[in-house]
């Protein structure tokens, strides 16, 4: 879809973000790449639109899956030097340290040549265990970053996160040399050296919110929901599979093309996105997309209208909304652009959430020269809030935002960081972070028995179970499968030294019981243990003669029960020999199998 053209005589450049294009709408700072007048970029649907030509009226309004941002010359404020990847021998090369913008660059559009980005449908099934989406306002273990340009801002953020925020930073770096440089920069900015963790793995861009791991809890284990990144940035798109493997977190591939910034959720199953997601997945309806999120993340999603790309190139919801509590939300307000499309969208969202009984807070927003100055694109991490401030607009807005955010999330420290350069590239701080929630078990490892084993079980069936594990230091070293016949008072080991996640065939002892339990017990490198326990298991069978109470043994409790039913006639549970009466023969048979 990469093309240049003129709408109403104004220069146009196109970006892959999924919106409706209307005549005479222009957006600035989409690209700095110069194209000679009359030069044609790749055709769309058999039609070539060229710089220097008018777009035919029949194409004045087109709904396309590969969406559009348009730039008018002379509307820039701030830096005009926007980096982009280079096409070399038919592939995209991302220069080291380049500040690749969040939106689709012109060279990326040339590379796609009008083709859609599509996900590998059905690559992995949804999580098997119980799922809860992790909110951003709950306890965090760390924040993920990618060291790809904007290093000064990243270092300032790392300093606040690792000190006031009491969390780790996990920084993706392309090489060991870059890892050393990133670490030193963060420490120089004031970061806690013990909390700066570098992950040597190549990425293409800084925008890890859009491609990074979306964490949910499966049982008490953290797992990753991965989508197909809506940009042709292969190293970014491959990052989650590596990260999940490196930190022993299961990865599930949801079959959606998506940018993670177009998503917010609370911790009790409510989420939101804009209708951009429908344009990114043209073969799916809105209800089908919502159903995928329901299956993989156990959320109910509301799709809001998207901003015009003249206001926000990305159309992502995190540019104008933040869920900051189970029923609390911050939504942008447009004091100088009252009645604008974006103002109406925000006001409609306010009405929607207030109708649900939520408490709504407003922060100011401002758009000029193609730049969206927003405050909702903040980073919440434990006791710290990283809030944007801007040099290009009045500090009145900065001050108003601080007051609103402190009211919405009292007790957290607000740290302001100048973000004009990020805003020029169509994002702010939330766009360059991804959250990793704290481990649910504290210092003790956790497991999730993904396959239910409960109720009446035939031990001859030897059920197959699947399981995963998690740990605060990511170092589960082994897993044991254990079984109890007395509701967890005592345990016997069935299998030991298994991998941290996997599948096992479990043959239960044929001892009759109605108090059976199966446990998947993990052990970490420090020797701590913890695990998930199944529901009650019932093993039926002939059992041991004299085991009146069905606990698997003949002991004093069984003798006492026989005596309690002495001379009972007919259907009596203490009639051990089944002759229709409880008498001395039953006592003698029980004593023959007695095991104190």
C-alpha cells in the first residue's frame, strides 16, 4: 500500500494503520523521505497514484485494511529528522540506534508492496488453565524496555523504575557491547545496578508495547499472550518467543494482527481497544476478535471509535485512556478543541464508563502540527508514575495532568519526564514499555495443573496431565507429581525430577478413597517448593476387606465402626463379609487385614 499522492492538491504519504481516508485530510510528520514529483510508488488494486497527480474522486473515500496517514508540508513543529529502515537486496535493514517511528515508514510500505500482514492462524491453542489478565496498576516485578534510540529517556525511566518503582528493568539489547552501554547509561542516570537486567536479543524498534509480551496469569503462573505485530519488523515480532523461553514462561499465539498499545485492561476482566483492530484483521468481525481475546485472556472487550489519524497516527487507545483501578479510568479531555472528533470520542467513553459505575478522571490533551500531546500514555509501576511533560506546549497542561493523576492514584509518586521527541514519533512512554507482573507465589514457586483431574477416576486409565510452573527468580529446577489419599495430609511421589513444564502420564494407586488429591510440586534453585493441587479424586474398587470407612487401610477406626453397628441387619456398611448382619465374623475378617 506504500504510495504517495495528492488529495485536494496536498501531498500524501501512506501508513499501515487501518483507517478510512477522506479527501483533503492531511497529517504531518509521517515521513521525511523526499519523492520526486511524478515518481510512482507501488500500485494498489491495479491503480497507480503518483506524487504530482490528483487522486481520482472515485477514490475520495476508501476503507482499506492497510490504513492511511497523510502529511502536508510545512506543518511540522519540533525535529523533522525521522529515521526509517533501509531496503537492501529486498529486505529491510534497521540501522543501529535509529529512532524508527511508531507508525509505518515509507520504506516499510514499499517493502510490503500492498500486502497485508497476516498471523499464523491457529498456531497455538488458548491456555488450558484458569486465566486472569494482569492489570498495570497491580504489583509489578519489572518493566520491559528495548534499547533502540531514545536512550536518554530510557535511562531516566530505568532510574525511576528501579528505585522509587521498586522493580527491575529488562532491557532488550542487540549485542553484549550494547548491553554494557545500556547498563552504564541507566546506572549513570541513577538506576539501581542490581535491578538493571539486560537481555541480549536483537530488536528493530523501541516500541515494545506494540510487540512485546502481554502477560496474563494461568492459575498462579505468569504466561505470555503473543500476537502478530502490525509492522514488518521481524526481530520485534520474534522477541516474545525468545523472551518466554529465556524466562521459562509459556507463550500462546493469539491469531490477531495487532499493536499492543491499542489495548487496556483492568484486573477483573474488562478490556478496551479501538476499532483499528478490525481494520488490521479484515477477515474477522469485531465479535470474532472479541471472542479471541475472551478465549486467550478471559476478558470482555469494548471497542471504541478510533481517533482520526490527523490527530493520532497510531489510533491506539493508550494515547487517550488508562485503566488505573478495577473501576477507575483516566480519559483525555480536549479543552482547546472542544467538540472535535477526538473530544466527542473521549466524552462518549466517559459516558460509557460512568454508566458502568466507574470513577472517571480527565487529563488534558492537545494536538498541533501533527503531534498528539497526551498524558494518558504514562507508565504506572508500583509506587511510581512516569508522567509525560512537554516543552513544546504550555506547562499549564503538565500541571493539570499532575493534579488529575494524583487524584486518580493517590499514594504514588509522580515523576515527570520530557517526552517531546517521543511524541514526534507518534508515541510516548507507555508505548516503549511492557509490564511484567509480580510472581503470585512470592519466593515460593508455583505450578498450574492445566488438565483437570478430579471426581471419580479409574486408576487403570492412567490420565495424562499437562502443567506449567513459575518462580520469582525464573529458576524452577524440577517438578514432582505427588498423590494423597487423605486430602493432602500425607503425600507419596509418583514421578520426580520432571521438566519445569510439560506433559506426564500419571497412574494413580488403586487404593479406594474419596479423599484423593494430585499435586504438581515445583522446586526452585534455592530449595523452595510450592505447587498446584487438584480437586477431590474418588477411587472406587473392591478395596481391602474390613476398610469400612474407605480410607484405604483397616485400622482402629474400622473396628470401632463395626462395633458401633453390632448386630445390624440388612444393608450395613460394616457388614464386611456381606452375609446380611454385623457380627463376630466381620470383626475377625477386619482383624485379619488390620494394619495399625
